[in-house]
């Protein structure tokens, strides 16, 4: 999967409940909470594909966000149950775009949408890795696998 663009993967879901520490004094979700939830969702998706983030780091790599765009559609509040739908949006050379749709668990409200772009970095040199290691290739292949037809 190196170099050429790949199609987007299936959507994954990560569910959270809004607790007081996610909100401001008015009980509205603080904008940065969404970014934390997106990170948690991404790390868990990688783990589900067989690559724990701690394993990636132990292998000498980091996966930093190099670009992030978030659009806030409406407020979420303390006590809301939220679903973060997310997926790898393909591969663009060394760039790994990840898409997010964040809404209410019942599907009735859309709180935010986002796109994060990540790159794989060699921890020792601090440089972007153009050739990805096998542990990464295996995990990303699982995340990009097409959804089986029923």
C-alpha cells in the first residue's frame, strides 16, 4: 500500500458519555474534548487492527497529527451520549487522513465533523518515514479492508 492512494475504509464507532470535566461552566462540551475523543478513537482502532500505540512507539515510531480541521455544528451538553464515527480516508503518499463524524448516540444530532492528517515518524531521526514498517502495513491493511458484502 505504499505511495499510491487507497480508498477510504469502513467506519468505526467509539462511544462516550459527556462528563463534567468535558464541559465548560455552562455544561457545554469544551471544544478540545472532541480532539481528545478523536485521539482515543484512533488509538483504539489501531489496537483493533492489531497495533497497540505502545507497540508502535516501542518499535521506534510516532504517529503525530500534522493537520487538523474541525467544524462544530451544534453544542453537546453534559450527560449527552456521543458516538465518534471515524475511518482512515485512504492513503495520500506519506499522509494518513482520518475522518470523523461526531453525533448523538441516537443519531438525531450532529455535533462536529473533522479531518486529521497524520504521518509516521521515526522517533530516532525525527523524520517522516516514507517506507512504512510491516507492523504498520498490516494494521493499515486491516483498517482499509473493504466491508464484506452481505
